[in-house]
C-alpha cells in the first residue's frame, strides 16, 4: 500500500490552470465585444485576441475590457476553487501547530511559565492559566521545567523540593534578586529549616474563629474514604477540633500540632476531657466537641484517637515539633512580598511528610482566596506541585484549579501519568483537574498504556492510500489500482515511545499540538549564567523550657504527661545577631547581573554550547551549601 497525500489535487490543479486562463480570456473578450455593441454576426472567438490587441490603446476598448473582466474573471476562478476544494476528511485532520498558531495562542510571551523551546525560541505561556506536566520518573522534569521556571519566574513561588535540589540550584539567584527565600524542611536531622505553624493564622482569643478555622483544618487533614464508613473520619474531626480548641483557650500552652499530639496521647485523657467538657469558661463549641467524643464507648474512643494520631504521628519527631511550633514566614504575604518557599523532603520521606505538605498547600490556597487581591497585592504566586499525586487527596487543591486564577495563583502540577491522578482523585476528579489546566506538557512516555492514551489525545488524520493488484490469466495480466482514505493517528503509540528524549509535546486548546524541545538549564546560557551558591540554613535552637503542666491531674498522670511535654518548644531563641548582620549586608542583584526579566535576553540567540562533563561537575560542586552563607528568613 502506497500512501499519497495531496498529490492528486496538485495534478488536477496543473490541468485546470490553463483551462481556467482560457475561459477567463474567452469570457472577458466576449463580454467586452458586446459592451462595444459590435455586430453579433462579426463575432469570432478566435479573432478576439487579435482585435483587442490591435485596439488596445483605444480608451473605449480598454474600458470595455475592464468591464468584461469583472464578469469574466470571477466565474472561472470560482469554478476552479469548487473543483479543487478539499473534501472533508472523514477521519480527522490532526497535525502539528505552525508558528502563526503558536503566536496567536499566546505562547510566545516574554513573562510567564516557560514550557520548552520551538525553533530555538522559548515557548512561554503568559496568560493566567494552569500548566499540567505529565512526565515519567527520570525524564528530566526538574532540569527541563521546574528549575528553568525557578530561574526566571519574577514573582512569588512555592515549590515542593524533593531531594532539595531546587533550593541548592536556584535559591541563591532568587535571594540575590531581592526575594525572601525560605526552606521549610521539617525532617532535616540537623534541624536546618524555617518554621511553619499551621495554627499561627488563627486568633486564639476569638472562640468563633478558632472553631471555624479548626474545622477547616480538620476537613483538610481527615479525608473520608471513597468507599466505606465515614464515621471514623467525622469522629476524628470532632476530637481534633475539641482538643485543639481546648488548647487555644489555654494561653499558657503553645498552640501547635505538637501540643495537640502530646495532649491527645497523654494517659487518662478521656477522663480528663470528660471533666473539662463541663468547664463553663470554654466556648460552647469546644465543650460540645469534647463531650461528643469522650462520651463514646472505650473501644470506639480508642478507634477515634487512633484515627487522629494516624495523621499526627509525624509530630513524634521532636525536630518536626520544633519546626511547626512557630512561623518564620506568612502565607498571606505572598502577593505583597516577593517570596520563594521551598518545601524540602527526601524521596523516602515524602509519603510520611505528605499530610503536612498537603495541609500546607491547602491552607495557602484557603488564606489567599478569602478576598480578591487589592492594589497592594500585585504579585502572582506560582505553585509548583512536583509529585502532585503523591501528596494524597486534597479536595481544596482539586477545587482550586477552577477558581484561583482570579486570585493571582497559578498551579503547575507534575504527575507521572493521568492514571496516577485517577487513583487519587477518581475519574471525575482527575478529569476536572486536567480540564482546568490550559496547557499540558507531555514528555516521552515509557509505558504502552500511557502512550496509547496520549496517541488518542493527539488525534487522527485521513490519508489517501493507493493499493495495486495484479491478476494473471495465462499469458494475460490485469492490473488494477484502488485509492481509499485510511485513518492514521498523528503519532502512533510506538512512535511516541520512540520520541527522542529531548522532545516534548505541548497540548493547548484551540490549536494543533505543538512539538518542541526540552530545556536543559545547564545547556542554556540564559539559565547557566544565573547559577550561584544557595544560602545556608541555620539550625533550629533546642527547646529550653518545658510547657506548663495540666491542672487537676493525679500525680501518676502528671508524671506521665510531663514525659510527653518534654518534647515541647515553648520558647525559641532569636536568630543569632551574626546571621541577621549577614542578611542586612547582603547586596541586591542588579538588573545587569541578576534580573528576572526575560525580555532583556536575546531569545533568538540563547542556546549556548553544551558544557563539558568536567565543567558541569565543577558547577555542581560550587552549589554545595557552606556554613557562613546568609539565609533569608
């Protein structure tokens, strides 16, 4: 079978062209002849060219020819266009986008989310749209998408930084560019992390606000199962709200997750809180919540407590406890103050820290969507959700894709495949997330199932296929030829799996799919010139004072409770003066040597020579954190 595309139409056009020109001349001359009121008996089509050539300088003849052309030209041209009009392709007309379509779609912006390169120019989406990256493990999503955007996004950014690689490579540039740089890495064994307390945004003096905000947090933390009984989830929410609101009502106690965990796991807490439920000094909501979960049977009570602690067992770690006792930064300042927040975690601890980071992103969205940004909140916030599906189900984030653009938030979730997203959010939830992303980037798939799904999304086209046959009867041979339209995918699954590792596919609504090239930040001079050493992170101070004991406990209960209380961090030392001095003396980067404005870069000559292996290893060594470098709180 031999495929033919457009060859028949071209051959037909070559045949029709001289016929069309002949018809134009004949019709034009005939109409002009009668405009001149020449006798019909003298009309001879073969003599018309000679007649009009002889009288070509006569103004009357010239005017008649123009009038004839008005009628004589359009009709043959229209007939030719009808004959050559391409027929509707029954199987689709999928193809790759052209440059004009890319520009019209707004993907040649000078500021926005960088996607890749097409014809050695950056592909960048400037509109307030979310971008979905579908890339298998080890396909270069960090060097191709995450790090390039951290090296050029001028406003605030929050990124899930697995292996802390993004911080080491990009934090120095963003810090010198005037950004407040924060590394929240609560499981770091040396305690080198900023602090984030999810409860610090609650006014503990307002009982109504305490209950409302704690209910929001409980909803984020305790997600009901897709199938099965929701009793344990609802009961865990009630217990969490009751104990946390009780702690909020005790000014002498730290209002933190570590304190909640210690309180809910102390011996004799059922009897203690059953008694506290009658304290009229507590809010009505607090007393109702305490009474609700302490009135359950012992086995049920144990199940409720275990459901709560299953989400809070991360706070067994004293470093996590100290890292979440207070806050060194505010999530409500992201649209006012240029801030870069890196959520550090090692790959083996991501599942353990996922509930905390899940809560972090949900709270960030909640706090920044309570009211539309005013004139003082002009910054956009980019949330790079690497390994998005591994964070677990977060309904606030899933819903946010449909409305947060109006609040200045843009989401860049990174997943391995759509099936991974469906496993967490279900078929409907995953489709809703994908449909609210204006741009999709796909790297070379490694699984046939993923390649088949991607192939169908790219679409199909119809192609003319010519088949020939030969029939022999004795000494006679009969040849036949048949032309039919066949359906073919723009890219077959096996072609997608064999796609070069440097290639990407960008799917944007309204235009055909774009085939481009990955960015390798260490190969592009625009990014390579921005690499600098990341600021060192000081270790958290050790806790110095235990919390105050709970009143009215027996001696045995008090002794056991104080054992748990020893993990608390009631007082934290101030940042050392030498670190603050370094921060004050840190010069800002000038436009010449550190501007985040990509419009100052020559996009037509941006690709530099590939560094050698020795040069690249040297650059990586330079990025190792060193003691004494300042850390921006």
